C-alpha cells in the first residue's frame, strides 16, 4: 500500500522530472515516471499526479489558463518555491538525489577534459562537476519546455538544439539555471542571438539587427534572418522567457 506522505527528497526529484519531461508527456505511461515510481516505492499514477500538482503553481501555465491538479499539498508549494528562488542549488541537489534513487551514475563527459579545465581555470574538480551537472539540467529543462523544437524555426533535431541563455552565464550568477532565462534555439540562431544579431522583444517577436541590413540582398541572409523578422517565437509550455531578461538582452547585447 502506498505511503500517504511524500518526503521532501521525493518531491525534489519529482519536480526535477516535472522540469525535464515535456508537459504533454506527463502521464503514467512515461518511462521516466515509471522508473522513478519504482525507485521510490510509488505507483506511476501517483508520480504523474504529483507532477500535475506542480503545474498548479506554474505561472506560465496559469497565464495560458492551463490548470494543474487542485489538491496540491503545502510541501509541494514549498519545494516549487525553493526551486524558483534558488535554481542553482536545487537543480544540483535534485540531480544528485535522482541519480541516487535510480542507482545511476551521472554522466559528466570526458574525465581528462574535466581535469584540464581544473588546471586551466584553477577551479576545484567539485566546482567543475557541479557546473556540468547544472548545465545538463538547464538544457533538459529548456528543451522539454519547448517540446524539443527550436522556438524560431521549429527544427526538431536535438543534435542541433541549444539551451540558450538570454542573460549570459557569466553576467547573472543567480539566474544561470533559471529556465525563464532560456530559449531553445538551433545552433545558427543561438550564435546570432549570442552576438546580438537578433533579439526577442517584449511581445516575443523576433527583431533583426541593423548591422545585418547591408547583406539583405543575399538569399541566405533573407532566408535565415528576414524571413523570421516580426514573427513571434513558439512559446514554451512552461517557463515563459522573463521580459526583464529579454529587456537586458535588447539593451546590453543586441546591436541596434
């Protein structure tokens, strides 16, 4: 018989999945939900329902009049708010806990590369590992929010998709892991966004830098830039881009 009360640790890993599973795929048939349910001794239905509980607090879903469950508990909201106020800490903690529950090793990439970064940047190995883990969480959360599609072109090839920061990683430590500081872009438009050749305005419409205009007669410039000018990006199901972050990009990075 399933336990009645969820622990904080269980809720943290459940919210981790809430961030990383596309909203339309939150159900008891989902493989990730089934694995977590087995690991924590609950039914897939109970885990899926808990993820829907979190949706009841999500401001992006509220703005779209999409409602989650109505029976979310007090601790559900506490955990939701913990993430929203400290993404860096909770993302890392939830990834470590999830690996522990599932008895899995976290993939960090090439160990020799990590050691080279340690030597080059003077950071501890623990710091590098945390960055790697958090970057992986951020990418998963952003791609899931946009249903694994570029928000400008709709390209669905995950190999070409980047979890782009609106305010650069180096400029805002507090919001490095905040999904509202992210866009899902293909590698070309990620680079263009990073260099200020394009931006997204407060209405979530694409604007092109005047510095691109001298090449406007080029067929590929028209195709990859101006064909999208003035069009609204495909908005995410969760974690709507924060307008203050977009304003920063326009003011500090976009080439007028």
